[in-house]
């Protein structure tokens, strides 16, 4: 994989932190084992042969699976008992940090990483053992265990200087939209596209940005309006949030976790998230969700 990616034995060896002769011997041993030549070496480096090109996707898959196996094995043993990898998305930007904070209060010896990952990618990583738990949009396949945590909906973020009286649909057409990029946020962009299509709206796209903070900053600057998660919109002081009253603008959210043999540490995290959810449900004033109109 390294030689194919770099097209050069020397660069590949440096990436792998081995000597070039050692790497050459490894490639030769692999070629001997499979009975074919993987690379053709010349003045311009190393180029995969037809056999090498054919086997490269299988090699990537094998390495990915081995890495996932090693990670999963460590998490199920004492070596990984004090670590949790957790994902979240825009719709859970309020509850995910609260759940992690509560869990760390209960289990301060556990190291928790919290990363912003699209829901679909979280599910893939859960299945591969690369993620322990993830706050995601629902529904998901039945093989993934889930704790439902409520709902979220689209709201329209506009500058405070804009008159909200015309309503969300009219303002979307008049102001145009600042949107997230599809590559970094495919699930959320699909939700907004579905709503716009269902509502019969075809707004101008003023600008696209990779993260919600930049989108909200552009709205504050008067570039346009933005469709945002109601929960995520709460992180933007100085903006006005208008409700989007449409069935296509609502969805459920939840916490999903490893479908196979969850560790006691993971079980404790799920319990902490459930307790945080119960507190927020009983005391909605403590939630960060904005209801500005």
C-alpha cells in the first residue's frame, strides 16, 4: 500500500519507518508468496503491475480489517478498558458533551475522545469496531443497539436585523441560503434538500462552508439565511431562529453503540447518557436549544 501510494520505495520506507532494503525484501517476500510481480521499478519510481493494481483494493481492505480487529481486541481487554471513542453530529451537539461530562465525572479514569462525524460514517465505524458509541440521527439498522434521545428539527437562522414576519419559507426565497458542503455533511445536507423539495422551494445558494460555525458566522454577516438543526442553532448568539413548520423538517436522534459484546465501560457510558437525557426531559429549561422567534 505504501509503495503504491508514494510510487517510490524510498518515500514509502520513510513513511513506514523502515530501511529501503528492508522494505524491498518485504515486497519480494510477498511476491514470492503469491507467485507474481506487484511492482515494476524504473527511473521514475515504482509502478504497480496489472496484478498489483488488481490486488491493491484487497490489500487496503485487509489492513483496515486488521486495524479494526486490533482496536476492538484492545478495547475488550484490560489494555483498552480505560478508553472510549465517541462520535456526535449537529443534531446532538447539545447532549453529547453533557453525556461525556457526566460520564467523566463518574469514571474519571477513563479517557474519552469525542469527534464530530456524520451519522452514516458513525454507523460504519461502529460496525468496524473503530467507534464505541455515537450520537446519531435515527433510524438505523436493527443490528445496531440504540437509546432514543428525542427529536430535532430544522430552523431558519437569520440576522437579528431581518424582519421575521414573512416567515421561514418566504425568507428562504428572499435571502437565499448559506449551506454546509455536501462532502463533509452528507446526511444533514440530504435532510435540507428533502425539506426544500417537499416545500417546493428553490432558493439561491449564496455560499457553502465546511462547518456550522462558519455557516452561522456568514449569516451573522448578512450573507444569507441558513437552515440549521434547532439544537445546533443554540450555539449562535446574536441570530434569530425561525421555526420551519413542515413534516420533512423533523427527525429522531439517539445514542448507538457497539453491536457486539459491549464492555462494562461502554455500558456505563450508555447509562450516563440515559441519565442525562432523563434530566433534560424533566427540566427542559436546562437545554441549550433556542426558541427565539
